[in-house]
C-alpha cells in the first residue's frame, strides 16, 4: 500500500523513510495493539488523492506503552492503475 519511496513525518516532526520504519516494526521495537481511524475525508485530483483521518493507536515503543490520538494526512498517487501512499504526516490532536 506504500510506495518504495514513501516517507512518514511523525507528530514530533521527525522524518522516517519506508525501510527504516519497516525495520523498526520487524525488530519489535514498535508494536500496535489498536489502530482505528474515523472522520475520513478523501479528495481526488486526477492521479493524486489526499486522505485525512482521525486516528487512535495504542501499543508499545521501546518497551514503553503509548496511546495516541492524531490527525493523519496521506498522499496517494495512482501509477499503472495502482494507488500507493507516498507521504504520511501525523499531527497530535487533542479532542475537546
């Protein structure tokens, strides 16, 4: 679902490429118990699409439990009939 050159910008502004992100998951340093999304909004612009959602995740990072509520913005590009995510950006969201 993600392109070879996909990058993610975390809620602290850090940038991580696909290989490094998948490596963190492979090592078990990062694991998720819950990943939920709602309030999805989708916009299509020809061969490009933007998806934003409110996401809630729960899991462990480096042995420490975490729980987050973030706004996720994803940019998708259609290439040869297949949609791939090329960019994800997370923004902390405190729902009042």
